[in-house]
């Protein structure tokens, strides 16, 4: 990654705020903070942050209102709410207002860091959904659902392109079939779905994009971990 991810912490309780800032700096993030709602809103709307950690109960403007105002301006800004209690009502309200995730206080630092990493990974994957995929001799235009491999024209279905885009955005990280069903097909996590759907699509894609589909060089199976799309 070329630059540090920037996180804004909006929290009025000094002990919690200081603890959060220290932990995040320790984990390699660039961190700024705000101590009340007004300051938080101003900084949050600056658009400088990769993630905003937002306490609900704040003096002045509360976290819900800040989240609402952020969403009115920017629907893609990652926001994570810190709820004082694990009150379902607060959580539902936060998520309804467009928070990407929430953490209930008191939280474990390890849990919080994992959740932050997940939100940042998802938002990065979204940003990097580029209109073209270039992998050596293989070129795919994701808008036209077309492509080219060593001079030969290729045509794809929308689903095939979405599958390729998702793998491409995740770079070196192998993606499981379950995650693909969830993210590309939109199936709920707990639905019992035949993961063979993914395998069938992968097989069809290999016949299109690989020179020899039995010896894939781009669309790689990582045993026990899923699939990766690599540059050969
Ligand atoms: Ca508070």
C-alpha cells in the first residue's frame, strides 16, 4: 500500500479516545481525532479519511446525526459506529443511517482492529473496481463485457465480469467460494447454496481467458483457500 490509511476518531470520553488513537497508531494507521460533535462533523466532511470511527453519544451533535450528514454528502465514506451499549435499537439505527459496521462498548481491541481492517478492505475493493482488467496478454473491458486475449476477441456475461472484478480487486488474497457467493451473487451468509455454482463459472471463464483451460495461469485455484486472479 502506497500510503497509510487515515482514520478519524470522534469520541468525547478522553480515556477511550486516547486508547483508540494509541492502538490505531500502533497498527500503522494515520489518526486524527475530534472531542465533540461539531468538531467531528467538520472533520468528517473534509473527505480526508479512509474510515471514520464515530461514537453515538457526543456533546453537541450526536453520532447518528453526523453519520446522516456524512451520508448526505458521500455515500461511500466508510463509517463505523461505537455504541455505548449493545442496544439493538442503536445498532439498527446506526446501520439504517448507513454506517458500515458498529462496535459495542466495551469492545476488545483485537476485535475492533479486525472489524476496521474488514471495513477498509471492503471499501478498497469497491474503489478498485476498475473499468479494465489487464493481466499480461489478457485484457478485459468490464463495461462492454468484452475482452481480448493475444488478439482474439472475447465476450463475457455480466456475472462473469463481476466475478473477475471481485477477484482482481482482491489481488493476491485468495477468495473463498462462500465469499464469492456472498459478494458477487449476493447470497446471504447463512443460506445453504451449492458452491458448485462458483466452480462452474470458474470453469467457463477458464475456457475463455486461459490459453489452456486445464493449465490455468490467470485464474488460479489455491487449495483449501479459494481462487485468485493473477497476471500469469
Ligand atoms: Ca460518548
